[in-house]
């Protein structure tokens, strides 16, 4: 990598004719590109490093190591790095790879993470603008794309980010043909569909982060109203990750007690407490955060780590994530929307056929129509 310390991974990458990845391996062999000086603490002549190493360590012959839970993140912006940090802090991967076209920023982010290694159980962290660094990934998180501007809807982003995916997805699948893809770039539902088509992977292995975050926001706001922790508040937001999302008030419950049993009109226009404003706040929250700090990143990063954990650990937990739902709820178009999905080692294994009220089902169909009106005209 130009203007950065080039380091090849231990063992299997020594002597390999590959891209000059910036990496932190268990046994680093430093090989700088011709004419590029080392920087910082790594500025040690290779000959001295080899001598100290050979005196200190006795190598044991072994088979080539293959990562078993490698995660790659495409896009080292604020969202991508929040995903990376959240995954690292959960201890989910034995190797983390970062890819971005902005080499200096990518190098800086990688070094910054590596220097935190002594404080957490840090796995190998590697990075490059070359997608070969992502090879053999179990999960690839796609965050690359244009950032949502202030006041801009997610749907307005679509054409700009479709062009980005056309460059990203084929390269990812080339080096990790068996991976599960988590799409985060917005508008996530349409881009999940585009990713599925571009990747030619089974639809079970292309997962949009979808309403996993919307549902979390929904539960947090319900909990704040009731003075109860959000983990004890059960409810779902389905459909589009965005303005046409659907709050499933018919299923909201606390300790098995449906709110509809407490107040029959909860979530409707006739509700004197105006609980429907909770969902309005869910929809508005991203725009409010963007208005105040310029972008959102931490909550979506934690949400993606949550999805990654369910996949890598084969937990078979239920998440509201975006997947193709043609044939459900009267939806006849090939659109990707969030419904409750069981996530395991093979990606989406099952869809939960959640019972919706007639109004909720109609709103879900409307959400699908909103996306289809834009999606049908896409060329890729």
C-alpha cells in the first residue's frame, strides 16, 4: 500500500505474489514495497527483525492456516468502522479485513485498531484496497456508498449507490464464494435486492440490515415511556428501513401482556396517549441524528455485530432483516423487505409468518409498492 507500512501476513503469505496488505499477524514478517520507508514503531530493518525472531522463536511445521470466522468490512467510513469495532469488541472473528479506496484513511484506521490490540483480544487485522484481502470470509459487511445527506431520504440515494455495488459485489464473491453478505448501504432494501442479483448467491445468503435497528429504536422508545428496559419490551418494525416502515402494534407486549389488551386503541388515531408517535420518532430519529452530528454510525454498527454473531455462532435467533418476500402478505413483486427471519450459519434459514392485522398487512404491501416503483426502473 502506497505511503504506508507494507506487511505480509505470517506463514501462508510469506513470499506470496499478492497485494501489499497492511496486516497484523501473529508472526509478522515485514517486507516494505521498493522505495517506501517504514513508519513508526515498525521501522526495524528486516535483517535485525529476522535475527531477533530466529533467536526468540522455534518454528513448528504446520498446515496452512485458514480462518474459520473471518469477517470483512467493505467501506472504512464512519459506519464501516463502527461495524468493525463492534465486531471486534464482541470477539466474533479470528481475522478482520477492511477494504476501501481511500488508502491513507484505510491505513490510518487499520493502524489505529492494531495499536489497541493489547487492550482487547484482538484478532489479525488486515486491510487493502485490493479485494484479495477479503478471501475466505465467512461474513462480508458492505457499507460502501454515498452518505445520506441532511434532509435526503434513503430512497434518493439509490442510483448513486447501485453504481458502487456494481464495482464491489463481484469482487467480494470472487474471493469469498461461500460467504454471507450483510448489506448496510442505503437504501438498504433496494440495495439488498441489487446485491442478490449481482452476486448470484442464494437469497438466503444476502441479508439486508433492514429493520433490525428500527426495531431496536422502537423497543427503546417504548421502554422509555414505560420505565422498563428495552430488552423486556417486545415488538417489531417491518417493511422498508425508512419512511414507509410498519410498526406491528398488534404484537407489542411486555412480559406476554399485549398493549392492545391494556388499551385497545394503542398505536391508532383514537389513542388518547398517542403511542403512534413512538413510531414517528423511530422514523425521524435518523434524520435528527444526521442533523445534529452529520451521520449515524454507532447504533447501526452494534446492530450489524448482533446479526454477525447470530450467523457465526449459528444461534438461530430471530431478527427483522431484509430478504426477498415475494409471495407473502399478498406481495407479488420481487422486493426485499424486513420480516422476522431466523439467522444461522447458512444465513436466513426460515421466515416467521407473523400474524398481522389487516391494516398492518395493507401498510406492508404499500411499503413494497413504494420500493418497487423505484426498483423496477433500475438498470444494472
